[in-house]
């Protein structure tokens, strides 16, 4: 009985590890083009949404703090791209409407590794959008755009 | 002598997270990110772990019993975001019953899957867990079937002889709306021996104390505190479904999410009927290591 349990536990661990590897590899290899294409898929209703914090002078610095806390690890310092996620200072992102960025933040791109950030309250997501839009374009898109 | 062995066992397992934490932080150059955890200890919402992040959590429950000694049950969780739609988690649990003994009570392996790509009006998450625990388990990570206070009165030496291998399924329905989170969990579990299906529920609502982020980095800003309440209890078994002979709890809670990656939770829980523990104090501390998967991967990659 003890032997059976040990074998069962070992199998569980092996299967779990294999599944983790498979899921992570799968999300890397099934990239059609670039992750920026996700912005083109944003529904028109959300694309047209206005940032409700345009006159809020605190929105951009507060968004910067939120970016450091939640996004910088993947998207890199100053949003120029990191090992896990692409630069957000490319024309595709900087020219996207605030509503489109808000939509991506809210829904994530779950199948490609970008988590859902709906757990941040709406005003904080808009603060993040204000910060991202304040950064401007910086250099060409990095290779990481192909692997989020 | 057996007690000494079990104590060593407990210490060995429950100090693993601390050792890992120190290793990760100082040896591997871990990055941490500010978490945004809800205060729930029993209920789950649809927010999964960020991909590649490992969250190490320690939780504690101090429970009172009307006809027996109080106890301290504790568990450690290793929660890993395998992908943005799949979180996998390992639990190790133990308990000390005052005036009795300290025992290791088993392990659980849970998986949560997010089947839908986008946020919807209601967001479902499927939960699948295998648990290999013994009858002395008192962590009350969920209440199901006819779990009642008197079940916890059996002395540890006798209770630990009972083996429980169970599969547990949950349907988590959750929504984030205007800063609030509302969640409802339906629980169905089956002991792998010939015992009937058991059912339970958990409900939760929570909200940050401030909706906007502060323009400076701070630990005590109101946005880092999330207050909430959860209610959970059993719903009987397949053959005796309902509220008869079940226990139910109401638990207000507070979570403090620090930008450094630490989260602290506290939750006093109050029994709602005569079958429930009158009072339990539950608390937890967790630490999120971002990019853990990549760091482990780099260990086996070799130098370029």
C-alpha cells in the first residue's frame, strides 16, 4: 500500500511538472505574429472609451507607481520591454486609444501570458493608462514582442 | 519519542517556505511585485497567480471548542502561476491541539483553470484538488458535508489513523465591479473510498479602502488595504442534502498588500449555529516572488 502511494505521488509530480512545461512551451510557440496585434482586436465600444482622469495631475505619477509595483517586472523599467513581455513604448501602443489600453489591462491576453488586471479598481487601471500614454515612443519594437 | 518525531516533521515541512524565501531573495536575485490579494481565506475569486510567479503562504487558525481543548492548525501553500489561465498549488498542513499533541495532517494539490479568455459579467474558474490527509486535519480550508464542531474532539492519536483521500471540485463564479469583488464557490467533494458526495459553499465580497493609487510609494496608503467578508458552510451529502446538521461561519477580514510583495491577512470567524465552532481567529502571511519560473529555468539552462 505504501509503495502504491509513493508511486502514485511520484506520478502526480511528474505529470504536473510535464503539464507546466507543456503549457509554458505551448504559450510560447503558438504566436502568430506579434502581441501588438491584440490591440487591433479591441472592440470598437471599448476603443472609443475616454480616460475619465484627463485633468487629474496625480494620475500620471500614481500610474508610474502602479506600473513599478505590478508591471515593471515583465515590461521592464520605463516600459521599454523585458524578458517576459514586450516594450510598451512602440508606436502600436503609444498610438492606441486610452480605451484600447484599458481594455487590454482589464481583460489581459490570457492565452499569451498577459494576466487579467481587473483586480485593480477601475481608477487605478486608468492611472496606469495615463502613465503609459505619457511615456512616448522609445526606439524600435524589441524582439520580446514575439514572445510575451 | 513519537511526539518528538512528529514535531521534527512539522518543523521540517513548515520551515521550508522560509528557507526557500531566503534562498530566492538572496541567492537567485528574486524580483518581487506588489500583490493585490483579497482578504478571503476560504473563498476563491477568479484572479489567478501571475504566470511564472510563486507565492509562498503561511496560514494559521486558532479554534475554540466548547467541549474540548482549543487547537492551532496551520498550513503552508506554494502557489505557482503556470500560465495566465492555470494556477497550481501545493499545501502542507499540520495542527497542535492544546494538551494533546502536534501532528502533520497531510498534503493537498490543487489546480485552478480559467476557461474563458476575457472578463465577462460573471467569470468562471474550475477548481480541481486531490487531498491526502488524515482525520486530525483541522485547517478548515473549506467546510463541506456534515462537518461540525464535535468532529474535532477526537484525540489526535486516534484521529490521525483515519486516512482521507479525496477529490474536490469547485465552481468559482466571481466578478470585479467598481472596485468590489463578489465571489461564490460551489463545492463538491468525494472521498475515494465508498462514501457519498459532500457539498459546501463559500461566498465573499471585498473592496479596497481607496480606489485610486497614491502618487508616491507607500506602505500605509489606503489602497493597499482590502476589507471584506466571507461566509462559508456545509450543505450535507448526496443522501442528506440541506442545512440539517451542518456548520456555517461568517468572517469579516482585512488584507494588507505591501508593495514589497508581502500580504498579511486577518480574519476573525464566528460560528452561526450550534454545530459550528463559536470563534476562530485566522491569519496569514504570504510573499510573492515574481519571475520564479524563469529563475528556476535559468538554473538548468547553462551559460550562453
